[in-house]
C-alpha cells in the first residue's frame, strides 16, 4: 500500500471542513481500467471491476489483501447492493444486469427491453422500494477494449431504465441521453442524478414516489475537467463526481465547491467503511482510499 499527500482544494467556503486525512492511500493497482467500486459492509471488503481484463477485484479492509473476486466476469462495469445486501452488477460483455446470490449463483435480472438485447449496462443503483435503475450506453459494443467484440445496438438508443421489483417489467425512464453513465438518488429519493458523459454534464430529475416516473429534467452541473463518470451523494446532499483530474464536489444548488485531486483519471467512487466516511475512488489503474469528515448517503440496504 502506497500513501501520498491528499490534495483537497476548497473553491467555496461551503467546502470547508469537508476534508479528512492528510494522506490518501493507494490500496490497489495493476488494473487496466478500474471501475464500479462497491463496499460490502457484511464482509468489510471492497469490490470493483477491471473491465478490459474481464475480472472483478476485491480488497479486504481487515487485512489489506487484494485478490480476484471473479473471472471471467462478463466485462462487468458498475455494481451496487440491493436492500438485502446482494451484489447487483452491470455486465457489459453479456449485455445484462445480474445479481449474485448468497450461494454464489448468478441471477439474470434484465437483458432485454421490448424483446431487444440491451446495449451494455454501465452503472446501477437500487431504490429502497427494491426497484433497480441502470444506464445502458453502448461503450461495451462499440469497442474491443471493454467487451468481447463489437456489435450493433438492437435498440438503437442509449437509455436509462427502471426494473420493477414486483413484475420484472423493464421501463425506459429517460431516452434522450447520448451516453448515460453514472447515476445516484438523493437521500430522500425524490431526485435522480444522471451523468451524460458525451454532453459532459449531470442532469437531475424529479422522481414520482408512486410511479417511478421522471420529470423536470434540468442540467445540474457541467464538467470543467474532461467528462463526468460515476457519481455519489453524501448525507448533506452534496454530489461527488469522478472527473479526469479527480473528484469534484457540488453543493445541492449545483455550485462546484471543492475538489479532491488524484494523479490518475478517475472513473467512479463510493463511500464505505462502517460509518460510510471512507471515500474509495477507482482511477485508471488503481484504487484510492481516504477517510473523510463526511458520510455517504445511506444506500438502499441501510434505509
């Protein structure tokens, strides 16, 4: 494990006190493109994807050991936990969303919309009602780097979906993105934030609590350092977003108030640890960890 100076930059007084440790730890390296970090509190470990190497990796918080969690892994990208603590994964290569059961078996949750194969599911979140929301850009089928080979999109569009937990019905809830990517709910789940990487911005929607329908689409923030990728919220409603220079932090009103700089291009992040105050960041070949003064918003399994 390697440590380095933690570079926090406050751009607004509202960022004061947001920092944490003076040093950031690089807890793993050697990946080709690290993505989709998810902290599993029951086992106190972190899981993430190494997409081009078609494997999922695991870091043990208690021992610091790093090893392969699963390989091959369907070129997985994003992961999350459902309300029962089961791992839900976006398999770009297999063009599906799956769940890992307690016995290690894999259940396919979604692989088609209106009879057509999904593009390459990218990132996923679970709402407290059990519904699963995920983005489906075409990265995994337009490149030989992040999937088994190039293929045509059967749907012809990159969309955001909601999977109903009771009926299994898959609904396209947003259809006007170019490349939908990271997504996250506000703490009260009344808002859904979704990255459009190609447009280099984050959009936010109002969520109907009863129907799950989205409305009131508006741009929340534009990226000033490359493009956005994965996003997470803390328990005050601030939005943390992976960018090409590190992690940017936005006030709930959309103002960029601070940033955490890293030496590699960032892809995604998650708050973890027993108090959800560890910030884990996947960035190119590595995974970084920093204990902060903030806590991540409670995920579905903790509500």
